[in-house]
C-alpha cells in the first residue's frame, strides 16, 4: 500500500556532518579498468592509465563505504528518492592500474532545503581523497546528492 | 596547439547508450539502484521500458571528448550537474567550448563549458572542465 514516510528530523541530518568512513587502500586491477573503459565507449588509455570514470566508485569503495550505506546515512526514503546535484572531480595526477592508493572519505555538509514549490529535501555532500603511497593527493572528489522527502513509498 | 576563448571542442558521439554497459557499471559500482538495470522499475517511474544511465557514465563521454582534444591525462577538474536523465537507446553527443585560456609557470590551461546534447537545446548534463593544454 502506498504511503508517505515520515521526514527525518533536521537535527539528525545535520548530525551526520563530520561522519568519516573507515578509510582504506584501493588498487584498480587491469580487468576493472578494462571493463570500465569499455563502458565509456573509449579505448584503453596508454601506459596503464586508469580512465577517470573510476573516480566515482573507487573513492566510495576504497574508503570502506558503499552507495547503499551513503543512501542509508541520509535516511533515503528509497533508491528512487536520490538525485544528483553535482560531482566535482579534481585530478592532481593520473591514476594507474595496479597501484595502491590510500582513500579517505567523510560527510562535509548536510542541510535541509526547500524546493521552489515548498517540498523539503536534504542536500548532503561527501568528500573523498585519493592519495599516493607518499601521501600526496592524486585526486579529490565531492559528491553532492539530494535526498527528496515526502515521496510515496 | 593553438586554443582561444570561444573555440569549440570537437564533438564526441555515443551513437546509442547501451543498457548492458549500465549493468556492467552497476556491478562494478556495487550500485543497488534498479533504475540502472531493471526496465520495469523505470517503467513504474514513468520513463518507459528504458533504464537510466549512471551519472558517471554520462560524465565519461565528456572525459572522452576532452582526451580526444587535449590528450590523455589532460584533465584537471570536472564539475558536473545533471538536470535530466540519459536513457538507454539515447543518441548522445558530448560538446564543449573554451571559455578561458591561462598560462601558469610556462604551462597553459583551458577552462571549458561542457555538456551532453540529445537534441538541439536538450542538455541532460551540464558542467565545466579545466584541462592542461599540450605544447
């Protein structure tokens, strides 16, 4: 039976700011880069360079998080209630296959907002760092998702 | 490579967005959202029997365009918004235009507006990019 789920208290959403994921090491294997690159419609890049499309899932999985966990952290009403506001990918040096990178990730912003037609939603920003073995940052990504509220379940 | 503000970046075409690629991506991404692999779920949401392309895949078409133009590894920053969805079967063109060219410590950089276009004026993804220009 269809219904509308209760909207989580705004304080609970704000409280996730600063939440850090465990962190970890992620190495992009050749098979993974091959399949990812094929999905983009491009040929493999030269010299084992990883296609930048990896910068969506590599930070998430590498820091011990998951898309499902990120949905749950913002108390998503359903998979369908999530929208993408923006992805911001900063690349300081190319990533390569079979090289271990240290990944960190946390929630940097979480706030309730209203749509122009007065529907509440929560805007949550996650930021991830991808560092080389020497600690130098190779990439930083910021995911901004919106969690729509008051949708029929 | 001579680049000036206002220059158009050569188009990059995805002739047909393929659902099997979304399924491969969903598996690699561990993405549980059925809109990327279950056409019935999309139908229930009003998209018809067509799955929704992952945001990063649409973004990757613009990466491919920039690589073809300025070389692999040229990309320094991408900021992308997603006003509309891309669906399986869509014919999508990645397009872009140079908005500024800068020189820092002997290296040249270009700021660009980039977007995906389904039909003239229909832009499901819109963003900006910064690339390092080749010599």
